[in-house]
C-alpha cells in the first residue's frame, strides 16, 4: 500500500511547527510535504530536511497559486494552520487578506485540480477564536453556531472568517474547520506587546499549549470520515481555562516583575472589543483528536523553563518606576485617550467618560450578573440528517432574515437567504449553522450598532457591553504606518 502524503502549511509557526515535529515522529506512516518561503530563518531551520526520505520541501509562497499547486499535487491530506496574525496583520490589511483568505482560496483551487477533482483529499483548515470577537462575562461561554462578530479593527479575524466561509462553501468532499484558541507558547515573554493592553482584564481564555495544538492537528489525519464537513472549536478544555488578570499575574511573577498591580494601573487596559472565551463545546473536537494532554499548570512550567535567568534577574532588580515606564510605552489605550482618538475610544471603552471612571485596582470589583435579557446561544447542533425545513426558517428568523427556498435537501445543499437589509445570497445551511450570515453585511466595515437592531442573535451578545443608542461604523482602526 502506498504511503499517505500530508501537506502542512505554516511549519515555521507555533502550531505548524509542533505539527511538523509530530509528523516527524510519524515518518514511518506518512510522507511530509512543506511549503515554505525562502527566508533566511526558514532556510536555516529547514534546509537540513531537504533530501531526507519522506520529506519534500516546496520553496514558495502561499500567495502564489503555482507554488500551492506544486505542493498539493499528489497529497492525501492538507493541514493548513499558516496565517498572517495580529497584531502585525491589522497594520497591513491587504497583505493579511492575500495570505489568509487568498492563500486558502489557492489551496481549495489546487485540491480541485487534482485528477479526481480532489475527492480523495482531506482538508483541515485552522480558523481562530477571534472570529467570535468580544465575549466577556457573563456571555463568555461560546460554541459553534454563535454569531461571528470580529472585534472592531480586528482585520485578521475578518480574513479568517472569509477563508472559513470559502472552505465551507468550497464543494470539497472532505473538509473541516478548527477554530483555534490562544496558543500558549513557552516563549511567553512575547506577551509583552502593546496588544496586551487591548484585552479587558476580565477576558476569559481557554488556551491550548502549542504542543497539544500541533498534536491535535496531526491527529486529524487519523480521524474517520464522519469528522469532516463540520466546524469545531479547539481549546485545551476546562483544565486550560483562566481569566486574563489571573494569567497576567502568574506571568509577571515568572518574569520576575512581581505584582503587576503596582506597575500597570487598571485604566491602562481596554474595557471591551477584544476576543477569547471559554468553549462550551471544545470537548467535541477532543473526542476525535484526544489532544487534551496538558493543563495550564504545564504551560506555566514550560514558560518558567524557557525564560532565561537573566530576564528573571533583570526583572527583579529593575526599580518599579523603570518597569512602569517601560509598560506605559506599550499601553496604547492611554495614548488613545491622550490623543483624543475617538473611534478607538468608542470601540474599546464606549465613551471617554467610561475610561475616566475606571477605578484603581484597590477598588476594582467584578460585579456578577446574569446574561443580558434575550441572550441565546447559537443554534443547537444536530446530526446532519436531522435538520428540517422548519429549522432553516427558525435559523433565518433568529438573524432577522428569511430562508427563501421551499425545497430542502439537507445542510450540504444550497438554499437562498435574505437578511434584514434585503441582501440576498445562496449558501449551504451548514455555513449559517456555524455562525456565518450575510456576506454583504460581514465586516469590514464594522457596523454592529446598525445590524444589532435587526439581528436578534447578534443583539443577544452585542448588547452585553454596548448601549442600544451607540452609533459607530468603522472601516478599520489600524494602518500600515502605525
């Protein structure tokens, strides 16, 4: 029997790198194909594998259809975690779209160009938790099917949504999409980035270690055919859940920086408009892949081991005011308020007065509250053959729209839909069962204040921390020159 061939993108990244290591451990079972840009780091890191039995490297670019076709030709599996990620992605939207959306379209096209139309190829696309956008308590439990609401200015998330939409609607026989959570890497010192302060301190995070993420992706190669044709949430499970302020406290201690409350005031952090959540249904993917091997305590130990001694010593020896000044330079919310950048203030705080009334840490209390009135999760997932025409009617009405088709031949057959603004399109029900909706209303621009007034499902999560009289429409908040 011929050995199966696995094409992996993003082998120089965190998830892809761990997936490549896992594939190397399984070289007796699979041949490996990589597509890598011929950058100096990639050449230095991967040239040693060229010529090895069972490994083929295509030096090229995901944005080049010819390079992608060369890599895809003859393979049995495509694992696609490669992406241009935030924060850099949001500073160069055109490049972000070319890589994340365009690169995925190139893979779909290359699969379809295989001799059997790609019917033998199993394609696993990796999406992002950023697709869900802001899910602060008390609506911090997300599941597949919840409305996709990328945070304002998160252009990266919009490209991941567009790419996932293309995968679901591709017509490929075997596809799956995995919405990846925050991948916790041992080199967590990279956490010290301005994006640190974009996150509200109450953000709930269900992380997964990079090792478990890579292992899980490769495990998909072993999954049965029933695994395909679905969207999944990938997290590390209950043992990997944490609140951002608690995570930050532990990281600062590991880095030798001590009590972060003394060096980072509460009003340096945004009040809303980030992403991350706890997954209500991450166990569904684990049942297939068995990737829940490590816990958040394992992650902390990995960070402790990976942090150089001189950073820890330097952190402990640096005067508090020096560390505070270093952190302040990264605290972009402070700059937005100082410079009166109203669109960013609206997106991350609602209004300037909300920032001005943020208390000191000593007075901080997280008020417990029930979900907002009318809160609903996404549609309850069923077995594919158990959906009815009535379910399609209810699904459309939950988004303020209509299902215009009278015939229903299953969730893989296209129907005609109409949103509250009169836009019409064709799509399979499984696209909307995964939380997607009108392609014309999809961000960018971000116009949730208008949309939430007519979309009950969106309203049920949007009004968790937005007033009904707010009004903001944003193309995007960052640009290449920032």
